[in-house]
């Protein structure tokens, strides 16, 4: 393999990670068909592998790929006289409704033409789709993962995931979901759906639901890339900035979460010199920016992701200020009432007031059906009982946590704690 080929293949791989969403979104505008657009974009990347070793990597790889993909799409549209008689993925209402591919009168909020990637993101994350379908489409269409890769991310068969993606695309068609950016009035609520999808992608990568690996670095990296893109396109929204900060600060600890033997290391015991301090510095600056803009623009309490990022920032200090964390969890619980937040608040309470009050705070959560199969609730209860010296009850709680946990490094950690009792 020649040096030119190696350089070209690396450039294509980099362009796939950085430019896929931009190229696909621009091509959809020509084809009005997501499947056809994907085919044209894949052809463009294949052509790049063929041309770039001989011609050199272009100065603007994304523009080169977009031109090739759109030209291929135009060629297919011209040659296929029956294309417009097929049922396109995003159809024009047969009774004369608005073409979803046209923007209609320009919303003054979007003066200057919105980035096509925003149209694609908001199409994938439309609330008419189930959350699982939103995540699958986001990974497939915006991140450029293959169907097999998406299936592996969610521990299902490729055929199952292919059917899920196909159903989601069909739902876009039958529901008439438009390929456009929401109006200014719709944007806040719709942006929250997008952030939910990206955050779910990150959390799935941060601790894999099952399997031999603690985390899925590929999903973490995809979520980080997506959030950076969103922050560039929607950076005036402090919650977008907050999510970016949250991901940076949480993932900065990636290298210290396992020891040299591959065993899980709790946050309090991690070697902080192994943390990514550049990411921490960037994340803290983003947190301050998000909180300042929330206070200045919204004149109300910061949103969920900004507060979660502030909590992550406290964890990245030289020591953990548990009293500050407790106050932040109180704010988060008011902003985003969630049993998981209440569980995390109980953990913070155990370090300020002791395991007894924390166990009392945990008790109401035991009857919450949303946490019925949540292994972290049993694991937290087991640890509090252990610290209180109530060892028989702690053993029962650890055994219950093991039954509810499928991630192998986490299972090994719980088994060690149980054996130590």
C-alpha cells in the first residue's frame, strides 16, 4: 500500500466522521428520499477512496464529497423518469399540501438559511417517533454508523435493527414529518428532544447496558461530535452548551475508571492525575458560560443539562465538595423531578449527613416502579447498609443488585463487595 493510499484512506475516514451528516443532509435536499440520498453519499465516499490516492486529498473534503453526491443524485433523478411517481420518503401531500422539503416563508429567526444538518437532526428526533427510533436514526443517518454497528450498540440483531430503522423511515413518510428546522416558537421544545437523544447515546456509551466492556468509546465519541455540532449550530441555547460541558467533564475520567487489572474504580478512588485536564478546563468554561447565559437571558433557574454539568464540574475538583453537590441536586430535583436524581441526591447526603439519613431518603424510592429493575438503587442501598454495619441486609441487597446488572465490570465489582462481607 502506497503512502498516498494510506493518506487518502485516513482522510476519507476523517471526512466520514466529520462531514457525513453535512453531505447527507445536503443530498437529501436533492433526492427528497433518505434511502436514495444515503446511496449517493456512500458512492461519493467510495469514489473518494478511488480518486484521492491519485489526485490528492482536496483542500475541502466535505465540499468535494457533497458535490459528488449531489451530482450523482441529480443524475439519478434525471435518468429515473418514474422517481416522482414512487412513494418518496418525505411526500408532498397529494391534496396539495406544503412540500416538506421547502421551507415556506422564511422564519425571521432563521434568516440566512439554516444549516441542512439541523433539518436532518430535527427530522430524526421528531417527537412522533419513539425514542428508540430517534436514537437509531440519529446514529444511522447523522453519525453514519452502519445498521450492524447501530444494532451492536443496542445489543440487538442486525435484522431487528434494520426493521426498526425501516419502520422509523416509514413513520416519517406516513406522518408527513417535514424536513425542516422548527420555527422559533417550536424550537425550545424540539431542541430538548434532540438533547435527550444525544444524552441517551452518551449514557449508553459511558456505561454499556451489558457485555464485557465497561464503556462504548465509539458511542461516547459520536455523542461528543454531535453535541459539538449542535453547539456550533444552536450555541445560543445554554442547555446545548450545558450538555457539551456535561459530556466533556464526565468523559474526562474515562482513563481512570478501570485499574490495571480491568477492575472498576469508584470515583472517590480514581487517580485524578489520569483525568483529561484539557477536557475538564474546556468543560468548566462551558458550564460557567451556560449558567451565566441562563441567568442573564432566561432570568430563571438553569436547565437540567446545565445543572448536571455543574454537578460534574464539582466532581472534577481536587476534592469533592459534597455540601455543594447536595445543594445542586436539590436544584436539579426541582428542575427535573426524577427518581434517578433523588437516588444520586441520597448518595450526596450520605457524605454530608451519614448513611442513616441517606438510607431514609432512599426508602421511598424502593416502591417507585420506574426503578424496579434499576440495579444502581440496589447497589446504593447495599453500600449504605454495609456502612451502617447491617451486613445480612447488605448481602441481600448486593445479591439483588447482581441480578439486575449485566455489565461485567460492574458485576465483578459487586461480587467482590459481596464476598468481602
